[in-house]
């Protein structure tokens, strides 16, 4: 019985030493340092959000989080929609300015 107990204790010590060596040699394997509690990497401007702003979003990962591929797909779709809508708004604004210039003779040179 003493032999089995010494084997279990010896195995636990070996596992703890190997774990400590790997922990100090390789760290936690994170690209970024851990965030402080209550903070997030997710940032968007207050107004004039562009497709590139959406593409640059970063979400903190949790153990029961979403699938990253699905989040990336949804964000890319939103970014394309924002870019398309901004292009339409810009085209319509340019067309309105053109029509206003044609209809207002005082603006002509």
C-alpha cells in the first residue's frame, strides 16, 4: 500500500514539475495580454461607421462564445452593406447637386 501511495505522490510531483516548466517556458499562449475586467477590445466610432470599422472589430473570446467564422461572416456582410449604402448616398448627393445646379441659373458660370 505504501508503494502505491509513493508512486501516486511521485507522479503528482513529476506532473507538477513538467507543468511548471511548460508554463514558464511557453507562457499562456496568448497573442494579446489579458484584458482588465470590465473592458473590451470592441470599438466603433460614435458616428460615420464605415465598412473598414466593422472589419476591424475584435471580440473577446469566452469559453461559451460564438463561432469565430460565423461572426466574421456576419461582420463582413455588414461591412459590405455599409460600404454599398454609403456609395448610394454619395451618388444620390452628387446627382442632387447636379440637378440643383442645372435648375438654378444663378449658380452657372
